[in-house]
C-alpha cells in the first residue's frame, strides 16, 4: 500500500501537511506553516502568506494557489485548504472557478502554462466550464 508523503511529516512539528496532486506541481503535498500564517512546498523557505487571514469585513473564500495553476485555495475562516482542479483545467482568478485554458485570462505564473499545457498529452476534457453570458 502506497502511503501519502504526509505520513513522513515533511512539514515538521506543529505544521500541517495537506495532500495535493496536480500535473504542474512537483510534489504531492503542501505545508501549512507557523500556525496557519503561511504555506508552501516546505516550512523552511519559499512560503507565502495565508490569503485566508484578512482584516476585511467581506473576506474572499477562493484564492489562487501560488505554486500551481491547476489548484486553488479554499478558505474556511482563517484555515486554508488546497483543492486541485479537474485534469485539464486551470484556476481562473477572475471568475474563481476551474476553467479551460482557452477561456482563462492568465498572467504571471500562468504565462508559461500554455507552453507547458501544449507539451502534455491531455485526453478529452469532460468537465469543461459552461457559462452563459448576457448579450449586450
């Protein structure tokens, strides 16, 4: 039986390990560090602030996952949970849904994603996002 990488406690004592598997993230887990203050591939370096910790009165529930275009962060209060998109879909930051690349405007970390996607051999996508836009 194959164990999750989290079974070896790669994030260290007092930190949380969450399993996440996507095609563009090099490991199968993410660490939530320093009492939910940050997250990243490890707690030693390269962590980013927890977007769920906010002082606004109407906090956002969904955020981009900074280490993969194929996943997103879902907040439950101050707690963050990394959720993968279905195979072949990426996180659409504007619409806050997993979406096909053709309908997603992307920049920054996503800018190289089109090249990466074209080098992968994805099969048919059955979970496409369908939206009806009002005509102007």
